[in-house]
RNA sequence: GCCUCUGUAGCAUAGUAGCUAUUGCGUCUGACUUGUAAUCAGAAGGUCGGGGGCGCACAUCCCUCCAGAGGCUCCA
C-alpha cells in the first residue's frame, strides 16, 4: 500500500504506507504541504490527517471526487478579485470561495455590474494568468492583518472572528500585486489556474443573512484543459435544451399565465395525459402496496392548523384565510391533518394497523415570489401523498417499505442515481416543536430504518420538519442535475396533537406512529424533472401521442383511419396526420413533437395490411404486420416499459 | 421578500441620438396528392407586458405596477 498524493501543481508523489505526516510535509515542502488541500491520498486521508495534525499541526483536506479542482477554482477566484480591483479600484472585496461547481466572488460596489463587463474582466484575468505570478502564503499577526485591510469592513469583520478563535491570520500574496485574507489552499502560481470563464452575475446577502447588506456576486469556473471547457459548454447547452420550461412550452405540456398568477399551473391536454398516466400508475401501484385512497376537502377552519401548530409558524407561507360565516377558513397547504381526521373518525384497533391513507391531494402554498420557478416551485400542487398510521413495532418495517416503493418507482423510470439525506433536529434551534424524548425516539426509529434498509444516506444535523425527522430523496436526471423529489417523515408529534388513538392488544390506548410519505413528490415538480430526464422523449406509456399515422396521399385515409380506430380500441393514443403535406414534412413535425412511433401509410401498406414504422431515433422498418404491431404496442404500454424494441 | 437584469404578434426575432414596427416558423385560404426532418402562392395576425409622465411625436427617455430570468433568503 502506498499513499498517493497529488500536489496542487499537478505533480504526483507516492509514499509508503506508514510514512509520517512530518516526512510527507518535509518531502513535498512545507508551503505545498500547507496548501495541500488539493492533495489526494487514496483511502488514506483520515490516517494521514491524524498524522499530519499530530506532527505538523495542520490538516489535509481532500477534494478527491473533484480531482483537486476546488483549489484551482479558489485560486481562479483570487485572480478574478485581483482583476476586479485593478479595473475597478473602488470595489470592496467581501469574500469568495470555491464551490462544487466553480467559484464566486462577493463584493460591494456603487456600480452595478452586468455580463457586458465580463470581456474586459476576462481580458485582465488572462493577463494575470499569463504573468504566472507566484502565490505565497503568510501567517501574520491579526494586528498586522487589520492594518493591511484597513479600509475593508468585511475583512475586519472576518478578522474579528479569527481573533476570537485566537488563530493567526493567513494571507495569500499574488506576486506583490495583490493580497487577500484567506485560509487557502492555493495553487503555487497564477499560471496554473487554466482557462477562467465568468458565468453570471447575481446578488447575495453578506454572510447569507437576509438582514444584511446585499452584495454583488460574480460566478465563474475554470478548466485546466480546453477539452474540459468544451465539455462544460456542451453540457450547459444540453441543460438549456432540456429546460422543462422550454420543453413544456414547445411540447404543449403546461402553461402559466400572467392574468391568473405566478406559480399557478395550467396543464394543457398533453400535460394532463402525462399527469394522469403517472397518477394512474401510482394508484395502481399503491393499491398493490396496501394503501387505501381517500379524498379530502381543500379548505378548513383554522382550528386544525392551530392543533397541528402550523399556525402561526407557517402563516406567511399559507394563502390568507377567508371569512366564512364569521369563521376563518384556510386553503390547505398539506394533506396531513385531513388524513388524521379520517383516522380519528372511527374507533381504531391495532388490528386496523397499519392504516395507509393515500390521496393525490391538491395543496396550495404561498411560496415567496422570488422562489417560484416553472414547475419546480409552484403555489398550487398535487401531491402523491399518503400517511401511514402504525404501531411502534411496525414503524421501522413500514418505513423501509416506503424506501422500497421509492426504489421501485425510480427503477421503472430509469432513475439510476439517487441518494438520501437524513435531516435531524438541531437541538440548539427553536424551530422544532415537541419534547426531547419524542425527538430521540423518532430519530432512533428513523436511523434504525435507514440502517436496516441498507440504503446509502448522509446525515444533516438540522433541517428536519418541525414535528419530526425527515429524509429527502435526491434524484439525478440523466444529465446529472439533482432534484429533491420527495420528503418522508416519521412523526410522533401529530398523533398526540390530534388525539389519535388505537386500542392495543392489551386493551390500552396508544398513539400511532405516523409516517408521511410522497415518493413521486408533486405532479408539478416531478413532471418538471421528467421533462429534463427524458429530454421530452417520454417512454411510450407516458407519451401524450403514442402513435402518429401519416398518409402518403388521401387515397389511403380510410385504411389509416381503420388502424387508428383499432389502436384506440386497444388503448393506444394514436392519431392520423392526413394534412395535404409531404411525408418529409409530416415526419419532421412528428419528430419535433417527439411522437415516439410514426407510421407511414401508402400503397404498399394498404395492399399488404402492414405499417411502415419510424422511431424517434430515426430507425425505419417496413412491412410490419398491422395487427401484430398494434398488439406489441399495447403490450409495451401496459408494461410501462422504458423503451420500445422493434 | 431582497438584489440585478429582461419583457416586441402563438413561438423565435429586427428595430433603442424618439416620428406609428422587420423577418422566419406557426395559423388561415388556394394549388399540389406527395414515400421518412420543412411543396408553392396569397392572406390574416402585434401599437411594442399594464398604467402614468416628459415631448408636436415614443417600442425607443422618466416613474410605477405586473410577469419572467439569474441569485440570495425561504421550502411544513
């Protein structure tokens, strides 16, 4: 076993396992070692850190999965800052880190910047890179640092923190032209930063607090190789092409109209087909998994939200109440209390459990205007919701079953990359309701379920729902963009609040555990995801138009019509394009509409009782026997297959 | 909600030192009856996101509201 180390400058070194941190540091040079955040040490990181911390009082962080890019990006950010200060001396630099996707630089300025400024800045950046200035790290006393950044209140604020922690200030000099307060790490010189590209301009609050001043932010990214830049640009183009808002318009899926309001979705006929196909699938599946469907009202007297403690906590995110007969009525932002009402409406025994109540409930939330985006964040939504009421003993298995249900849905849709985030309570925060014991128990149940299920997950010690821990399912589209698809919770809070009870075997009364789950999230977000995931090329069973017949001339209309009839009969969404247009034109239109199966009908077909098939990817096959083809298509749809094989 | 930017017919666009708007696709009509990504011709369609203001005159300048985008904050 050897320790592989990749240095910030790209060179590689190997050390035998067991080499002390001190030896390593000495060998690669102290400066490099201290900047060794870019170091990769296959599987040895943890040990190495312990050693280094012990021997040298510093630590190696790795960005293994990013291949050391973070360091390059961080240095790129310094170069951007340097360029900005040179071109616009009045700019006050605030901060600028690298991220998983590049870097950004926050600053204060009276002038508001736009992407039109990018060429000039990028030119200056290229100069700095060309000069290949040496980047040097220095540890200096806080006092000295204060002087160095005398006129910069942001750096002073940062130094307050450093002083409080009794750390020395580290600064990085780029040649003698630029200095910044920074923990590092950095590349040894500016020439190694590669091609730096500025991406967009935005704004952000200082230290991420909406009470603070808003700063301007420039996002950028850099690449070592030109090839990587090209790939990046290509991916960006692909993302743009697959933008669900663009596809939603082009393919007549949905519409949001100004007159009605932001975040309020109109499903067009084709979008409605997709929505209902998904919904039917969910109903069918969940029936098999033991769920019972219910339907509940969309409005309620305010009392239930006091009981649930959503009011006044989430008042700002709910639509204002309406006054009905002197009572305040709210539009429901979630289905939970309504399902609780159903649970409570009858006497329940342990024999009734688990009781799984499901509803594609229609909820409305008053999302912040700035948060609304296409289908991904809306104000009216239909949720693949259900609540499982069960005993403590059943809870873990029930929760695992929910995870399995997710896995089934993902598999069917070709979602291969997904992960789970377990969000626990931050005991410091006041956001969370309920007592200590309840949280402890809920979190333990959750952890046990996660562990037993064997799925991979990460833990976040904050971000739970106010009434219980939750897991978020993060799914990745085929082009690698991540979406939060669903949130699931174990809830020991609401059962008590709503006075839900069942009679146990021993005749005593117990409060059920409630599992909140919504594997397909909302129709809105999920179809937004699917649009990107499939790039608009839905599998047959989800396609609004499954088969488009195109006649060569009107002479063949009657044969084509008879086929359409047979297909409709077989449950296939088929339609005939008998416009007086050429076949190439009809093909083109069907391609643009992303109709999966195109059938050309001409003389040959009529005579032989066949069809000529063209698929979206351009495969053509003549002489398919019509009746057999229809059967095959119907079968494919029924099985909800991802692909259609000729 | 906050910051910056944007808003021209169904879609995509031209037009910003102010004088009633360009082109393509789509739509409609007519001709063509056509074998796998766009047949030809003609016509209709916008007062330039809404409102207000400064001008003899505004898509073009100013104010305001609305909507969208990129972010930040938020996301039960």
